[in-house]
């Protein structure tokens, strides 16, 4: 090889090496998008299964738009993948429709006051995301009956929705306590509530958050009480169809990102002031500079900036939808772990 040729080879090698070392930490993360993620991108819309009749969690408002705590997690995932929290098509689902909807793949994800249980995890073939609300089953009744414990409902009847964990738990509770309570089942939330209000049963049972929601929006909230017993654990959160772990990771880390934002005090209002933060934890969460964040998920590296700006952090989501129902966080398991609760995100690194 001539001297000139050798020089050219050396230059070419040097350029290649500079290229390699100039690759940012973000580019170095290679992620193959899952089938659902790709479908959402191609469609330009996320299809999310929700409740349409549960004030605070999932409801169609007077303007015909879906809103609520569960709905906001659909919006957050759409913002994460598509950069637009409004790019969601909602599919209202009753309790009994949920299994088929997640198994058939007609929805990309579900965020609908759905309890994570062993049998659902296995037989629905779904991937459950992080718990967004720690609930428990309760019993609602009329204050004028003067009942102060579920044990005093012996001989009464109770209205319950079919196809729910609620239906199974009330049967266990009655058997375990040797009570004589007749259980009346109804196909969905509104019909269960209306049956109770019209006098078909002396009491009704569902998740305590659901009871709080119906009672708060009833004609006379003061006429109703929630009995002290908590019959079960009902960890509620989003889920997605099995087979696409990459999409499930996006849901998981979007929820964790919302929780981390609350822990760091980053809100939709003040996020701009964090864009030049030197705090490494904040840098990683927001994907600032060379920090890797969304790149791990095949998303825009600063995806959490978009999510927080458009939807708010976990605390903002909670306050917006659940605080008006009287579901305060302080002193409950739904408080941040910094305040002694269970809302806790693993490290964003
Ligand atoms: N968390 C329980 C119960 C969920 C549930 O279906 N709750 C009722 C009452 S709060 C509801 O959302 N009903 C509305 C409907 O099915 O249309 C489960 O996952 O089975």
C-alpha cells in the first residue's frame, strides 16, 4: 500500500473510532418495539378499556369526554408513546366484559378499577402493571337503619355486581361469619346501585372507593354510611394483554415515572424550572442531557417531560379526581411512601 493509501486508511479508522465514542448513552440503548407498541404508533392512537360510569375513576362528562383517575393513566401512556395525551380511543367495559376484552386484544390496555389477583394474572393471560390505588371491599347502607357493623346485617339482603372479585368476597365473608344474608347480583355498577337505592336490598357492596364514589354523587350523601369492615384487599391498577412485555414495561415505567415525579416535587406547573436541574435523579427521570430514560423503552428520551406536562404527577392525578370524593390520602396506604404510605417507585436508572 502507498503511503497515501495508508494515511487514508488511518484517517478512516480514526473517523470510525471518533464515531463510536461520540455515540451518546441514549443511542447505545437498542430496543425492539413490541407488537402492541408498534400497533399504537401505526394507528396514532391508544385503545384503552375503561369504566364509563364511576365518578372519580372513569366517567363520561357532560362534554362527552372520558375523565377520571383511571382515565389519566391511559392518557399518560398515550403521551409517553405518541406525545399526545388526547390520542386515546376509549372502550367502556363492564366488570364481566373485561376478561374477553384483554384476551382478544381488542384493547391495548385496561385501566378500570380492576383488582390484581392470582387467578386473573394466570387465566386472563394479562400483564398487570403497578398498583395505582390500594382499595378494599366495603359495605354501604342507609344511616337510618342504625347498623354499625356488617355483623348486624344478619337476615338482610345485599346487592352486588356479577363478574367481580366483590361477588366472590361477599360469599366468603357470609360463610366465614355464619351469617344469613341473601345476595342479589346485577350485571353492572349502575344497576347494582339503583337496585339498592330502590330498596331491593338493605345494603350494597363493592370496592370502598366505588362506594365513596356512588355515595358522594348521590342525591343525599348524608343518608348513607360505609360500614367499618374491610372485606378484602383490592389492589387496582392498569393491565395489558400477555405476550408484549415491552409494551407492559412502558405502562409500568410511565406509572413509576408519575410516582417518582411526585416524590421529586415535579408537577405540570413547575416542570420547566427542572429542565436545567443538576440533580442526577431528576436528570434520569426527565432524560436531561446524556441521561438515559425513554431510550430504554424505545420512546423519546424525555418522554416523562411530555407525560408530566400534559397529565401531571401521581399526586396531581389523585387530587384532581379522587380528593373531591372525600378519598383523602393522608394516613392511608395510598399516601406516598415518604408520608408512610405504599405509593413507591423503584429507581429510574
Ligand atoms: N375491583 C373489583 C370490582 C370492580 C367493579 O367492577 N366495580 C364496580 C362498582 S364500583 C364497577 O366499576 N361497576 C361499573 C360497571 O361495571 O359498569 C374487580 O376488579 O372485580
